[in-house]
């Protein structure tokens, strides 16, 4: 199993904080934002490699971060690699799905893969999801409960069947729905990964990970695991400050 961590965005909503500093490497209660996810991933004995995709602007910063993690990972056998997608501004970025494709070109779709954004912190264990992912051989997304209508429009909302299969995923809709939303961490089998290039061939293909999952559920079975837990999304300066208050406690 491998992990692809998407961190090539420029986070323009958080300017000026992100003008010269990558959001996933912001200090949060004593360690970088991305380290919270990394500490979960390194506990997974099934994991072989971690690929972190960044852009030209932040490549050196991530390379320095990777050197610290390489020493920690020697005992686990997990390899980590930083990939520069070459983007220099928000206008010439490849987008999250383009960055996925960049990594997948050399992997030949052989392994189950975790795909995750690097600016989310999960206040629950991923172990129960991994067990289902590995043993069940299914594509998996996490379903978290969100009852605030104002926040629903900022998330990927799920329509889930009785058997747990995802019927639809609505990326940042304006209407009310079940209240189950899907954070940007996905557990994808090789057959699903083979559809990435076909998705990118579509006219006006959205560049966020949720748009690909919305496309995927109409072509491959994807199942949701409902979890009673919370996540912190570092998407704005306000949410960053909120996360600081929560984690500092």
C-alpha cells in the first residue's frame, strides 16, 4: 500500500501567511500541520511508500521537512519521496487530480493507495478504515456527520445507500442533504486509479479530489465508513487559529 499526499496548492485564501510558506508545514501546537497525518500513516505496517507532491515554490521547504522524516522512517521501512510538479503560480498549477496522475504514471496502478490532502487533521484513528480497505478490497471514503447547513456548502456531501455504497458525492453543493460529508482522504483500489487519466480527458474536469470521487462513484463501487469523530480543516486563517486553540489544549 502507498500514500499520495497532495500539497501543491498555493492556498491563496490564506495570504499573506502562505505567500512564502507552505500551509501544510505551518506550526500547529508545536509541529507542522502535515505531521499529524504522518504520525497516523507511519503506524500502518501495510504502508510501503509515501509520495508528497508539492510545487516549485515550496519544494525546498518540503525537502527540508522530508530529511527530518527520513531518519524517523528508517526503522519502519517506509520510504518517502517529495515530488515537484513544476507549478510556479496558482495560474499554472496542475490541480490535485493532475498531481495524482503525475505520481501514478510510474506506479502502474498495482497497489491500494491512500490519497489525501495535507491540510486536514483527523481526531480519530484511521486503523478501522484501513482494516476494511485491505481486507475487503473495496474503495473507501470516510463519512463524518455535519449538521450545520452553512458548513455543508464547503464540503463534499455524500448520498449513501442502505448497503453503505456511495450513490453520489456532491462537491461543495448549495442545497441541503443527509449531512454526511466526505473529508479529503480516500482509499482507492488499483481499478479506481486507472480511471484518473480518463477523468482528466473530460472537458472542464474539476481539479479538486472530490470531483474525481464524484466521477468515480458512477463507474466503480465506492463505500462509506461512517465514523463518529472530528477533523480540523486548515482552509482559512480563521480555521487555522481555531485549530491552534483546540490542539493547544
